[in-house]
């Protein structure tokens, strides 16, 4: 007789759910969906924080690494990204953690538990998110959160010292970075669509297109929805390049998030 993990289980069984081909599904559909299309995969660098009066807390544990941009004056997480070197569950964990962390205080975001995360990754309340025990699948979460809190302490101290020096030079208190950046986002969303597209096109022309052209590729802006969902069409060699859905796409998103709108999403379309 096979083990429980090898036998088909009904959707209410604790080990997983039966997929259309009769096999036990290893992960929930939500995990598979997040792993296939993560929105927060990428990295932040020191200059991303220093130019905006933010602290950068970076931590890695086993197969996952997180980057939190944090306002040191309020401890609010302004933005979050991750890299995963593992499978679907690891990618989904990073994606869910980043989605939840944005806008939260560091203390609250670092208090997430494995049961809480597993519940959020379920398709329905009765079906576990993973066939294997959640304590094994998401074992990286607790030490990862401990590591990012530890990394934040020195980053916060350095950022506050820098802000204090800038305030003395300015002769007036500085607004919290979170407030300033939020205002910048609001200003961006208030701009007319054609003005937004012109600004994005200028950044692409300066930072993105030269590299694409060198490899025989290009891109065309198809639409911008609500100021934050940029639809592009790959052209030339980019259409068949694997990096156009990975590193290149992340680079374009990072550039636009830094320069125009912190929540920008870049979505390749076929038509």
C-alpha cells in the first residue's frame, strides 16, 4: 500500500486535493497562480533607500531572500520585494509576504506565523494549501522574519542619522519618507493619462530601449490602466527571449517604480 502522500485524496482530505488527472495536488491553485506570476519578485539597493530617506532591510534564509524599504520615522514598510531559489511554495510565500507587508509596521509584518500564511494560501478554508505539512513547506518563514528585523535595526539607525543631518542642513524638520512618497504617488495618479505615458516613454527611451536594441529587440506601449498597469508588446528578438518575462521585465518595473509610481506593474500582452 502506498503512503498517504501517494494516494489520491478528496478535496477535504488533509494531505491535498485531487487534480483533474487524478493525482494529488501538491499545492493549492492559489500557490500555483502566485508562483507563476509573482508581482514583487526583484530587489532593492542602497540607493533606492538613501535617495528617499528610507532604510533598507535585507535578509535571507535558505531559499528565500526579502528586501524591505522602511520609513525609519514610522517603521512603516513602504515597499517589499523578494527572490526565491526554491519551488512554487517558496515563491508564493515570498509573494504573499511582500503583498501583506506593504503598509504595515515592521513589528506587525514580522509577527506572521506559518499557520496564518498557510491559511491565506488555501483555495478554501477546508483544504490545506500544501500536501506536505505546512511546518515543513514554510519552515523558512520564522527565521526569515527574525533575520529581517535584526537587519532593520542598524539600517534604521543609519537612516535616522542621515535624515537628522539633512534636516539640519535644510533648517526645518523633514516629512516622513512614507508621507512624501505617498504624496508623490497621489500626484502621479492625478496626472492626465497622456502625460503619464509621455513620462514613461521618456524613461524607457533613456534606461531600457538602448539595451533592448543592442540585442535586436524593442517594446511598444499598448496601454496604461489607471496609471499603474502598463501593458507592453515585445518586439523583435524580445518576443522569444526568456528574460523578457524575468530579469528584463523586473528591471523595467523597478525603473518605473523608482521614477514614477511605486506600485507600477508591467504586463506583456500579445495583442
